[in-house]
C-alpha cells in the first residue's frame, strides 16, 4: 500500500506522527475488528457480555476481559475506552449472524468509540438531555450515544443525504430504543431550533485518510484540494448548526482524517468565530492517544494513530458554548398526531410492555408509541424538520385489529407475553432472507420469530403455511 507523498509530507511535524511506524502499519494491512454490544438487548453484566462475545467467535482461552494493565495489542479483549466495546480475534461473516440483524451489537471501529469518554467527561448524563447527532449515517455514533444517555433523554439522529437515511433508520430501528428520532435535514435547517440542544455531535464528512488501512481504494481520492474543500465544508456545517446549541451546551467535533486543516485548524476556527471554549479531556496514558494542541488558541484535540492504538485513524475534540439564551417551547399551531379512541388504545396497549410510559398517538391509521416525556419535543421537531422516524411505529389499525409493524418487533417496549418461536440458526437465516420458514408450531396468528431469545421480526402462522413479514429491503441477499 503506497501512501501519497504529498499526504505523508502534510503530516510531517504533526505531534505523534511517526512516519516509519505509520507507513509500516499501513503496509501490514492488519484488519482490526471490533463490535459494541447493545446493553439494552444483552445483559450488561460483564460476564453476560463476555459470554455473548465468546459465543461463536472462537476465543483461544476462557479468559475474562483483559485487565487494563495488559498489553493493548493483545487480542480478544475489551476496547479499553468503551464500556461495551470488544475486539474480535477474526472478522466473522456478520451477514450470517442472526444476532447482528437483531440489533444485539453494532460493528464499529474501535477508535471512534472514544466518543463515550468525551461525552462522559463533558456532560452530566444523569439529567434528561437533548442530543443531536448531525452527520449520523450509518449510525455508529448514534447507537453509541443512545446507549450512554438516560432513557429520559432524546437523541435526534440526522442525516442530510437522502439515500443514506435508510441505512440509518434501519440501524436505529434494530437498536430498538424509543428515545431516538431520525431526521433528514440540512444542517442549516437546525437554525429553527435555536438554543435547543444540550449536546451536538458533528462527525463531519472528511477526506477520510484515517480509513486508508481498511479501505485502500480511498487512497486514490486523496488530494490537497479535497482536504481544503472538506475543511471549508466542515466550517459551514458547524456554523450552520451552532445556533441550535444552548448556552453551556457541548459541541463534539470529530473526523476520520489526520489532516491538520480538518482537525486542529477547525478547532481554532471554532474558537475564533464562535467564541467557544475548548475542553481538555483525560485519556489514560496507556491508551496511547495523542493530545493535539492547535497552533492559534491551544485547543485540545485527541488523535488516534493506528501504529499507537488498536483502531483506525480518528480525531475528536470538545467545546463549550459560552453564549446563548433560554429555549422556550413555541406554541404549535397544529398537532401532527391524533389521539386514539378508548377502544383503539385498549387494542394497541396489549402489544406493549410498560404501556403507561408511552403516549399512543396515530397518524392516519398508524399507531406510534412516543415516550410520554418527549411528546412535546417530538411535536416541536416535527413542526421544523423532516422526520423519518419517531418513537416506535407500533402497527396499523385495521377493523379493530392491530397489524404489528417490524419496528415493534425490534423494539424494547414490546410485550414479552406475545406469542413467539425460537428458530434454529438455519431457519433464522431463512427468515432473514425472506424465504420459507419452518416455524415448528401449530399455534396460529402473529408470531415473533426469535433467535437465541432475540426478536428478528414477524411471521403469521396460517393453517398450511407461514407468511414471512421480514422487510424486503432489509433481507439477506447473499447465499451462504
Ligand atoms: N457518524 C456516522 C457514524 O458514526 O456512523 C458517520 C458519519 S460520516 C463520517 C459523515 C456523514 O456526513 C455522512 O453520512 C455524510 O452523508 C454526511 N454529510 C455529507 N455532506 C454533509 C453536509 N454537507 N452536511 C452534513 N452532513 C453531511
């Protein structure tokens, strides 16, 4: 793997850059695979998590997660800066693992999981927060954010590019939580939500050099001009979204580029233009993360080099907003949702657990379970942005019956008394491929397809056949 000379030259002089080690690690092209478990779907006890990681990916020994003082480069161990992150010894075929489709874990590059530390060190997570993930597709940071914020908090997961919103919605749906909304808006549209968010994450589109080891084909696209273009776009994105951050709110800025123009220089620009305050973070020295200080204002940034940390290239920085005013809910002219009749409510509630924590509302005949604490917020956001998903789409009311939606099957709010069948691995793959399934049950009606006790979706068991309701767009297309 030949790295462009101009690229190497542009990194020379950056703190922590070791040309020889950097080129060597790129030449070796080692694949580092890591996953982050969904604590809402897997026991959060360490032993439970560990056995989940061990369950099918051959682990050489029975060791528990390595203690923090062990070598970072040992395999089969926890990602040290992420509570639910694990390195795997090899890259399995995730497509053929039903638990991947059940939203039990997310395949995420380890360095970017450091976002957890940044959020924990800058924000009081015990409070209900409004969090925006502005550049969210395919959903790595959003699923991480959802796992760390409280259930009383609301995450708005936004993606501007229409074709990328579908994969974001799919991943958020599989993650199963009701407190995430997906929107499809330009950063500029967030000006309508002035002083609204407590935290904004801008995981900015960038020149992508941090992923060269994993995606060597991207090397050809690197140029100084593209870095300059990305830098201008990054400034524009941050400027556009800035008004929607409240006073004392936290901006977390990250890229997967090593370029100073997209990292330290943007940090200086943020302080210069927006009068923000840079925040110093603590990173355990054993993690080998490089603290990068910007030239003009001495802003703190944290850079991950793949020759020093087990993960890909990444840069992250945090800022506090020093100006702004109180957010006051505006009076909304009309509600986007309607109330259910008493009868409809009784029908819908049967499908839900803890059904008093949710407001059941409908749009046409579709029923949504919205976290009761967030109804006002959702209505307000609905009046300003284009919403792709809010709360849990529970089902459609047809002739006094609720036809359940896939979102309900994947959610954490489904009534656990609903009829279900645990499928064999082969049958689970058939189900996820939208093929014929042997449900092995004579009980008729709507039935949850499960694998290892995790929901995969809906089947309808009829007299002579089983109808498979897995969403066509999400089905497995590959053959084993
Ligand atoms: N945060 C995501 C994750 O962790 O899975 C990865 C985000 S990726 C680095 C940057 C995202 O920004 C892409 O989804 C891209 O479509 C989006 N994007 C591209 N141009 C943009 C723009 N002008 N404004 C906002 N977002 C943009």
